[in-house]
C-alpha cells in the first residue's frame, strides 16, 4: 500500500491480523483449510479526520467466499 499515490488527506487501513487471516477464498471447490486458495483483498481508504482499525474474522467462510472484516472508526 503506497500512500504516496493517494490524494492529500487520506490513508490506507488494513487489518492488524491480515498476515494470519485471509479475507477471501477460491470458490471453485468447497473450503478445505490448507487446500483452498486464500488471499487478502480487503483494505480501506480512510480520510485523515478518522482513526480506524480493522480486524479480519476467521469463520472458515461459513456463509460466503469472504471472511468478515470488522472496521472501527473514531473521529479525530
């Protein structure tokens, strides 16, 4: 994520646990841990007047080909 490419007043937010919890999977087969392709595709563009944190939630793609992401905001 290169913030130099953003307009002034914006920054990127990604989950602190993004290196451990993927957010999407290949949908060509049923999910099987260690077999199914997984990737991290969720990141957020946030204006500088907000502080935001994100957390990827591991639920083994129970309802979708995406795991949920919780995003919390605080106004500065």
